[in-house]
C-alpha cells in the first residue's frame, strides 16, 4: 500500500514536504492507521507522531487522514483509505512542531480559560454531595471528552480566531460545568463567555460533530450555552 | 560535560497519572513550588484507561460495609504477602479519599438516592469472606479512570501546579551521600537537557506492561521509574508478580473491565459451559484475577478454547439486556465493536488473559518514602526520593491485586506522600547539592545513544525482548524456560548496549525516546526473570509447574532485587508486615473462592 505522509523537521527542512512510502499490509487483517504508522516507523524511525493508549481513550494520536480528523488508533485502514490511498497530515490550524506533531498550546489555553473545575462555595459535607441520577445524566455526552483536538482543529471559526474563540472542545467543557447540579458558579461562568468571540463565533458548521471520535456533540452544548446567555438577558 | 541548565523546585513529581497528580495537588495546595514532569500531556497518562471502578467501603450499596472486610479481601487477594499495615491504612482512609474526589467534581454514576454507585468486583466479599459478594467499586460508568484523571488535572490547574508536559526523565541524580537531589530530564519539543533540582523527587511513572508482546497497557508503559531506580542502586520488590487480566480482547490486548462480570456477565468455553463454576464454586467469575486467569488457560489447554485455533474463551453479556449494557458499560461496547468486531449486546466477546498490572515495584513505606536494605537486613529510607502508584510496592497488592484497588492505591498513597513532603518541607529540608559528576552520571545513557554510530535497531531488539517475556513469564511458568530466558536476556543486554540510534535530531525525536525506553524495559525484564526463577513456589500471580504449591516456610516474604548484585549473590528477601495497628493480623490460610 502507498502512503503519503507529511514530513517536516525544523532542524533539516526549509519547508514541509509530502513523502510517499510503501508497506506490505498483512493479509486478512484490517489494521488501524496507528498500526500502519508503527510499521512505517520501524522502517524509518525518524517519523514523529504522538501515540499512547492505542484504544481511543488518551487522545494523543489525533491526525488528519485523507482530509478528515480522527484518532489513528481507532480508525481502520478500510475506513480511512476507502479508495486504497492514504494521506496522513497533522491536525490543521495549529503550528507544526515536526511531521504529524502539532503545537497544542492554543488549544489547551482555550480549555484553561473556561475555569475547567467544579466550583462550589458551600463547605463540603462529611460524605459525598448528593446528585440525583437525572442530574448526573446531564453530564453524559460532556465529561467523556478526551481533549484530542480533532473537533477544534476541524472548525473554521477556530482556525480564524484561535486566540479568542474558545472552540468546540473548550465550550463542551464549559457546558459540562454549567450543567453540573453541584456547581455554583453559573453566573460567573456565563459572564466570562458573553463577549462576541468566546461562544458567538460558532457558526453552526458542525464539523466538530462529524469528526468527534467519541461521538460527542459540541454544537448542541454550544446551543445550550447560547440559550443560557440569552435567557439571562445578556 | 558542560554544566547543564538547572531548574529548581520544592517537589518534582515524575509522571502525571492518578498518583502523581494527587501528590502534586497536595503540594501545590500548600503553596510549595511543585512541578509535574510527564512524558505526555497529563490526561493522556495510562490511568485514563482504567474502567470499572475504585474500591472503598463507603457503604452506598450496603450500609453495613466495613473497611475491615475490604482489608481482609485485599490481604487474601495478595496471597498474604501484602503488607498488612499498608493495607490497613489504604482501606481505612479509602472512603475519605473517594469523598475528596467527589468534592473536586469527579462525575461518579449515582444511585437512586443520589449517592455514589458501587458495583461488585472480583475478590470483594462481606463479613470476612463469609457474607457473599460485596459491591464496593465506586464507578463513573465504565470510564472511572478517565473521570478521575481529568478531575485531578482540573484541580491541579486550579491549584497552580507547574506542568512540564512532554518532558522525559532520563535518570536520577544521586549525590555521594546517596541522597537524591533531582533528575536529568529532556524537553521533548526542543531536545534540551536540563538538571531539575528538587528537595523531594517523587517517582509516579506507572507500570511496565510493555515488556510483554501483548498487554492491556499503553505503548508508553515502559517502566521508566523502575529503570531509573535500579540504575541508581535502589532495589525493586516482588517484581516477579505480574497480573494477567482475565479479559483482554483476543489478539488486540485491549482491556474489557471486570465490571462486565460485576454487572452479571460470565465466561464460557467453546461448549457454552460456564466453566468458572468448576474452579471457584462460590465466587465463580468473580474469584481473584489470578484464579480466573489460570482457569481460562486450563480450559484452553484442555482443548475447550473457542475460535478456529481454540485459543481463547468467550465473555457473555447479551443476557444483561441492551439497557444495562448501554447504561453501565458504554465504553466497553465501543471497544468491543472497534477491536473485536462484536456487539456485546448480541454476541460474546473473545477474551484471553493478558498482561495488565505490575504488583511489584520500588519498595516504600506508607508515606511513599523509598526504602533500601542495609547490611544488617534492616530497612533504610533513601533521602529525597519517593515512589507512588504502580511503580511503587508499598505493598498493598502482594502477589495479586484485587480489581478496583489500583485507583485507590493511587489516590491514597499520592496523598500520603504529598502530606509527608509538606511536613518535611515545614521542618526545613533543603536542596542537596550534587557534584558535577553526579549530574554527569545521570546523562551517561543519553550520551551513549547519541554517540552510537552503528548496531542493531531499537524496534527489533524490543520485539525480541517482548517475545521472550510473553512466552516464558506468562500465567504459568517453568524453571527450564525461565533459566534459558535469563541467559537470553543477559545476551540482549550486551546487544542493547551496542544498539544504534540513527536519528540524532533535536526536535520531538521520538526515536530517541524509544531507545531510552528500551533501556528501561530491559531493566524490568531482567529483574522479573531473575526473581521469578528464584521464587521456588506458586503464589498469587506467580504459578510454576515445577513448584506448584505455596511455600510459607520459605517464601512468605517479599523478594528484593538489586541490579548490581543479583547475578552473583542472588535475590534477597524482606519480611512481610503482619502487624496492623488497629485490627488483629490476618493469618495465612488456604486461598479458595
């Protein structure tokens, strides 16, 4: 199989290039894209990419495969390269460090901006704070985010304003805390999001929903934040 | 070598998993200058893969549940070489540690009354084994590790912890008094090498499952902390004890939680027989993990394995109904579809016992302080060094860890080490200055790889090491095979010392990291092999077909391995603690489920 892979080492290369590599795939097994990367790396150890859990839960190996963002470790070749050709690039919209490795600083900074921890200003009880199952259910589809950045780096609004638009991943987490019955900082959280950029740059393109490897729906969470902001009369 | 750039902290924690981040949180909250140094962004640490739960007697499912019952189960699970003082501490403060996590925001699943949901897990019982199955594993669906790790990261952001993300720890810096004064680390993005000076250095580097060709562990679980400790002259304890999780997905090695059996799933052989009824009539599929793993292999060896090669068994869940599976086990549904191409609501999942957890590690006391053994056979504390979590052996797991006890171990001993370091700082522990040559010693292996000009490839040598371990140090072990492997690994050491790193570039050079990781894998593999061969009995996860019985007269003790002396002088022994402070000790008994 022929694979086109984005190569750039700032120590050696003036500019990035695409390199065509070829490997023999084992018969009768549908490898994941990460398995293919590991085979390529055994041939050429200089190829750089992040990876760890190889089961889609750590969020390290978000890359762009044939134009679509996803996790290399849970994307089968049959799905990524349905027409027999595979092109691997780094996630778009973030600076490239080397090969498939991007600098995720801006992505993490947006996450840090939304106060990503529970705020509760009442003294904690001796045991757990109670939460009814129906309240806990509101966190499903939110807390599962693995911060892989597939969504934010597929979002044209994030490409345009990565410093001011929180982006789908950050906003999904913003709503995770707004939706938590134990959190008491709703007003402060909303006030921090009311400017024209943080939330309102979302144009409902929904690339985030179509690429999320965990099947989460940031657009819906953003819609809920908008409704909360509007109903507060801001 | 020229002097390295230096960074200074009160406390440096190597590793950003559950234990490291819990310790960091304790230090940062008390205003100490704290850094977490991690080779990956912290939420990518392997704690994130933990699924089923975190054990503690919080009495949500059963108001009568008692931490003493939990302690009994853990001691019995350990096959009696877990330290009873440490187990007592972990089980008694467990509930408090869970409530802290909840107060931090951890999204536990809830009961109808709004309390934390608890599910049954293997080896957990009521009334000291006499009252039937206990529900003690506190769960966030089947993503408990993810929920825990993200919550701890979030609270560290709140506390202002410094994160050195994507930094690789090369080696410890030990001064001439044997005190640890920090470590040499490599910033992955720039390739810069730095001396990170610290009043307290905490190893929280996790496990080393990647010594095996198939494992549930992440690709980065390469035993970096074990390698660092052994090269610095510290011992490792009970390193022969490797847990094989009964339910790794056949071929892929990916874990499906014991919570599947906790929720009512069970194992069947090719005839559809629920075979665990024969091996463990009372606990059945929820017997200790070592017991279930051995039973599965026995079924396969007796020709009752499933599939075209009769090389696995089946985990049946379809009878639980789609709703339970969807509500309680959504994560494993995803994993089964992706890696086994089966929908567990309709078909059974093909599973096989798979390397999962390192019970052994760097010996510590209950404060996480690293221990060594001095000439008279007594313990001595290593100054400036702590170890917590899977890399440590405190020892609460002994020869076999109970399900849902690893996450508890992380938060309880992460917190305990943090508290101890706070105290030490308050009493005025300062920086210990190393000599230049002490720092140089810690850069030696980096220099070796950087200067290599030819030799075998890292990938080939790693594959060979992983195959040796998988074939010879599996669920059942034999003296002959182990002795041959010890020779093969000694050989491999020679070859790795002459291996080649072709890519010498600076920026995000993952080939260099994999070379440095190979050094660590080798240390763990060699220690495992030598000690496993030396322990001439079967206990917990260590089952030999030439010594099939437990030998309490000679081996009711920890093994202790020093890299420099083991080949000539053999493996040392260390006494198990049998003196808990508040309860009567649990005496060794025959272990049946």
